[in-house]
C-alpha cells in the first residue's frame, strides 16, 4: 500500500486496474508495461540497471525503530524480545526481532505469528504488535509463542512489497531462504526445534497491488497485463497442501463481526482461486516459498485484510488481524 492510499481509489476505477499474465491477448497491445510502469522495456525482464533505478525511487516514509522497535521495548518485561538476525542494506541496518514467552517449555505446542513479510501491509505489523500487547498472555502455559511482527523492515519504512533488490520476501521462504529476510527467520525457528502447531501469517490486499506492485512485478519479469480485481473485504488463503477447512472457517467467523468478508467475483473466485466457502480459498504455499508454508504446522493460513475499503479503517484492520490470530490459536487448542 502507498501512503495515503486507503479509500483513495473508487470501486469503478479499481475494477479497471490490471494484473499480469503470460497469455498472448489483444490486451497486451492495448495495455503495455510502458503505459503502467516507468522502468524497463516491455517484454524484457529487468537487469541490474533497472533494479537499481527502481531502488533509487524508494523513499523512507516511516520509521521501523519508532513504530516497531519502540513498541517491542515496552514488552521486554512481559516477554523475551530476541534479535534473530540483521539486515544490512547500506547505509541502513535493521535488527530483526521476535517475541517469545519467558518460560519456554519443550512439552508445549508452539504458535507462530508473522507480520510484515510484505512491509507495506501495515495491519500485519500492527496487528501482531496489538496481539502481543493485549492478548498473548492468556495463551501462556498452553502454547509457546513466537511472534515476528516485522519480517521486512526495509519494506515497512518505504511502504514497499519487495526488498531492496526487487525480490518478493513472500516467495523466498524455500531452499533455506532465498533472501536474508526469509533465511534469518527460517534458520532461527529451525534452531529452536519448536513443535509448531499453528502459523498465522498476516497480510493485506491493497489497491496499490494493482496500481503499483502488480505493474512493477510485470515490468520486472517482462510480462504483459490483463484485467484483474481486488477482493473487497477480508479473506484467508489456506495452504493447498493441507488446507484444514474448518480452521480457515473459524478465522472467518471471528473476523466477520469486525470487518466485512470478501465475496467471490463473477467467476466464483478470489484473486484467481476458487472460493471454498465464505472468505476462504486454497493456494500453494510451500512450493512457491510463501511464509505460511515454511513450517510443518498442522494449522496454517495467510490472512488478507482489505484496508482501502471505505467500509473499514486502520484500527478495524488491526482488530481483524488480532481476531484471526486469537481464533486460530483457540481452534488449535480445541482440536
């Protein structure tokens, strides 16, 4: 999401936005990469020069230290705040933090919550922090908790989906971690030898996916466009390898009183995936390197809040993420 994007694009305009495909169509002639993104040559993937040009356009718009690190410092007496890695993107350096319970017990199952894998998806970060501040303690003694609230701080500060090398962190949680944002967390979690029973990865789907990030991705990959839509509301993506439908439905039931749930499009899909039940779709996770697929958790999901709707607001988006986390942990405890 870009700064100020919430509610800034009317629904009719959003329905005309575009995504990308490799299928040859007339639309490729009418809507080229050049029309929608100012970097690169249509049909040609980016090289180092284009990536450097893209990186030079990214400006810091908010502070990871002020928004996230300071919030974690307030939690230091109630939990262990552990540095699990560091990102060095000269001249910037970002310590990476996770929060765990003081009295870790190997006999207990572990709940993993990740936010800010896509740094621009604000409620993923702040929802994770709100869960820690307001709800996490009631699960102590029943779960070991690991909460990594901001996996991609460079992207958080620049309200950007990618890392500085134009690589998507949420396609990098495989093969030991393709970039340091993924590798640091994967390595640290593996070293803890935790029995992870539930993993909730907190995300947003925003209007800027279509007017900024999809065009950039298609330009980067040298691919053309086709029309697409943004789901209007909250939904979850269960890992297609083992989706655990009842678990996903429990999250939707918990979030529905807080913010509206996304309906299917005219073809019965959400983001190109068939609707399984209200607000629930299956998607590949482990095979594509998505964060929600890097553990062996029985219950895993990717939450998707829609923050740009005029029917919601930033606090509701945070509340929706928290409701999903609590519902996920409650379901895992009960089953």
